[in-house]
């Protein structure tokens, strides 16, 4: 069995470069999470940051504060789940399906 360490190192560098490229592209992408049938919308970027939050005026009522809080949390969680799915999909394509070490995306 002939082991080519140089080739392995070059492949690792290519994968690392591709992962860096994908991370930069992900930072520019956004996903939207909705709750309450669209009454609350959260937009997050590929870095996992909340970019915007839109709340329909019909749910802004002091008597329904708890409902609004639940809808906001739900929309944010949907958006962040979508970001994780997007990142996993993009990285899987970039690495040809090779498993990546935990924490590679900085989380």
C-alpha cells in the first residue's frame, strides 16, 4: 500500500480553502423563519445572526405579551434551524460529503 502524504496534505488544503469559501458565501445568504402563520417573521444570515424581525401589528397587544414572546422565539428558532441546514448542505457539497470535525464552522 503506497501512502502519499503530500497528496493527502494538498487535498486537506483544498478542502480547507473550499470550507473558507463556503463560510464566506454563507455569511451573505439569508433565511426566513415564520411563526403564527406569518404574523412574526425572523430573517437570519448564514453566520447565525438575526438580521431583522417583523411583527404584524395585529399581535402587538399588551394583553397578549406572552403569545407574542412565544411567536418571536418560534420564528427565531425556525430561522436559525434553516441557517444550520443551509450551512450543512453547502459544506457537504463543498467537501464532497466528507465529514467535518466538530466546531469547524465556529460553533
